[in-house]
C-alpha cells in the first residue's frame, strides 16, 4: 500500500492545484449544456487530446528534451495525469462546445490565455519546474492548438456524429416522428 501511495506522488508541493482544476473541469463538462459537441464527440476528443497531451508533454518535452518537470523527477503521479490527461481534454471539449465562426479568434485568445495561466500557476505553486522551457514558448503552441489543430479535429468529428449539425437535428426530429418545418415559398 505504501508503494501505491508513493507512486501517486501525492506528497509533492502544489499537487492540490492540478487536482482541483481537473475536478472542476470534469464537473463543468458533465453539467454544461451540449451546444455543439455530442457525447460521442466528447468521448473521442477526451481520448485523442488526452493521448496527444500525454505523448507530447510527458515523453517528448518532459523526458527526451527534459525542458520541465511536474512533481517528482522520477515518478509520474496523479498530478501528472491530471495536468496532461484530464485538464487539456476538458479544455478542448469546452472550446469545441462553444466555438463558432463569429467568436473564433476570441475563443482562440481566451483558451490560450487560460492554458498559459494554468501553466504559470503550476510553476508558482511549486508543482512545475522549468528547466529549458519558458512560459512564452507556450503561446504559439496554444495558438496552434486552439487555432489550427482543434478546428481540424472539429471538422473530423462532424461526419461521425461528434458535432451537432442542423442536418443532424432535422434527421433526429424526423426519426422521432416530429414533422419537419416546411419552408415558405418565396416569390
């Protein structure tokens, strides 16, 4: 039992912050009104973004390049899982649920700032140690994620039922026996 607790890495300073943020975001995505993203889209996004976050941050940036450490240098604990595998997918789901063409750049900016603030607070509470990384390096990364990669992911989700579309809503109403609205003839 002591080995399990030791492997969770819960004695690290500042671990409360990623765990608290992860719980809040999980509750938020469960309770939020699903404006655009479906449960299928949430499931796929959680898996894809979580996997990419774990592979890139833990393996590439954290281990191979050794630019930063979260918690213990030698143990990947529950705080690492929250920081890489839970928080980024939750933010991506929130982003995709409310994203539209009118507010695209506002949302790219907002979620980039939220992600950057999360990273800065992780450092301030002592859970993240920067070695070769600087916080401003993250700005173009977040802009690419929210401005390019997640909109591309959004387009992939549309044909597989991960995103609600007007056509999809019409088909659901028709399948449920609800009459489709007739367009008025314009002359």
